[in-house]
């Protein structure tokens, strides 16, 4: 695993756990923003261009496929988000399915 990937995953984990003012539960869209997904991915006309656009990803991939993509990423640029809490997983997957 590359240093960049380790640091990216560590930074995302810190963002989710270090801010005491955050609510206990997040919407999927809040998670996507807090995890920095828009740095690389575009949806609803905004975001980066390093990763594929996420509009319509729920029609292209099943829920298990989305979960697999987010936990064992083949790209060295995208970190694994396997550390997410179960309720956060459900919210993020529901959000992606609705794009």
C-alpha cells in the first residue's frame, strides 16, 4: 500500500472521528463531502476529474458492487473506506444509489 493511500485513509478517518461537533449520524451526502469524494469525483455538475463521474452510479452498479469498490479499491489513488461505521455505510451506499 502506498504512503499516499495510507495518509488519505488516515486523514478521512480523522475527519470522521476528531470533530466533536459532528452529529452522531450523517447523511450519505454529508459523508461524501466529509470524506472528500468531490476532490476526485463529479456529481450533479461539480467536483474533480481524477475519478469517474458518480451521476447514475446506482444504475450502473449494484449495492454489493458499490460496497466492494469502496472497500477494496483497485486504484492506488482511492483509499479504502472499510473503516466506516455500519450506519455510515448504509447512508453512503443509499446516497450513491440515488445519484
